[in-house]
């Protein structure tokens, strides 16, 4: 069995943190609110950065242009946050995705061919193809 990739655990922890801190979806923000959220990713206050991250993730489709810009930022934390939001959205991980499904998605995404086949077999055996 392959050893776990050291960068997989931080991604999973970050996603779990985002899931735990997410609040129910609200009406879509306008472009100015999304721009402000991107600016807030650079805030010196952790709570402000977290709120901005949640808002951008909850409204990822509407915030795609802002996330693309944030992924090019000179600020390392802004880039990492934007990259993690973008990655979660690309993998179909939304704020309301159950944690066990998030884990399966990352296991499948990061796995080799044998691991991917095993995950598919587990889903079929559990009759859990909705995941």
C-alpha cells in the first residue's frame, strides 16, 4: 500500500474546516460583495479571512472571476485559500457535501488506479453510487 501523500492531509483538514464553518446558503452576493470578499482574504483578522473564504466557497460559480484573480495573488495565504476553494469546486465539493463523501472524493482523486478501483468496488458493494 502506498504511503499517504503529505499534501493530502492538509487539503482534507482545510476542507473539513470549511465544512464545519459553513453556514446555510443565502441569496447570491453581487459583484461588489464578491470583490470585497476577495479583498478580505488579505485581512489581518482571521475571522474576516474565514468569513470571506466561506462566502466565496458558497458562491463559487458567481465568484469564479474573483477566485481566478485571487489564485494569482502575491499573498501566499490568499493564493492557498483561493486554490483550495477552486479545487473543492472542481471536485464537486460544496459546503453541504457530507464529510464521508469529501473523504471518498479525495481518496479517489489522490489514489492510484488500484485504489480508485477499490473505492468504486466499495461504493458498488455498499450500493452507494450516489456518492
